[in-house]
C-alpha cells in the first residue's frame, strides 16, 4: 500500500492504518532503533511507541514521506531510551560516591570539589586512577572495567571500595565538609 493510502487510513481513524503501517515500515524502524539501542526488545518497544505516536499525530500532521516521518519518531524514541538507561547508570554510580561526598555541600563550589578530586587522582597509581575514572566519570559497569583490564570483578569492587575511603579521607584533609 502506498504512503498516501496509509495516511488516508490514519486520517479516517481506520485501525487498518496501523496494520498497513507495520507492514510497510516495521522492519526499517526496528533496524534503525536496534542500531541505536543495541537491543532487540528496546527496538520493539520504540517501534510500538512510534505506532502510537503516528496514530496520535496523523491528523493533524500530513507527512509527505511517511517512512521518513516514522523513522524520525522512532529514532527519537531510541535516543530517549539510551538517555534514560545512561541516567540510571549514572545515578547508581552517584549512590556509590555519596559515602564520600555529601549532596548538600553548600559552601563549596563545584570547582573546589573538582580540584580536590583532581589532586586525589594525581596521587593514585595509574591503574587505580584508570579504574576510578572509568567507574565514576564514564559510568562503566564493574564487569566491563574488569574485562578491559584483565581483572576479576571482585578485585575491581575491592579497589573501588578502597578508593572511595581514600577519597573521603583526602576530601576531609582538603577541608571539604562531608
């Protein structure tokens, strides 16, 4: 079925529009979403959200190229999925650091804290510095860090625990209230 016919079905609020839309663009949208998310189930969810968004937006929208219109919507859903997952990873990493740095530091600027952390990292051996940066700045999972460095996850976890204690001591010496 041609785009014009599918769009006409959407304008009539005919449920066949979804079936024809899926037949025409599901594979294309899934491929694009999977390329972004790296996950088939996330891609499927993005496509389902795309179907609903297209249903809700036509009318009043009347796209000239339904495929491009659908891909843009699906791509945005995939990017939002990635952002949400990264936000969850960052928040999990920040929970680990909360034992070192209080969230309600009011008399310190971010630059002051940044300088204190930089001086802490300069004191560390290269391997520990790399582990700290990968975990707390890049939000890499312990499993990935261990694999990249040829170590066991248990070793990485122990090193991170030790580094958090050292960071806390260092920040106290620098006069940063904890």
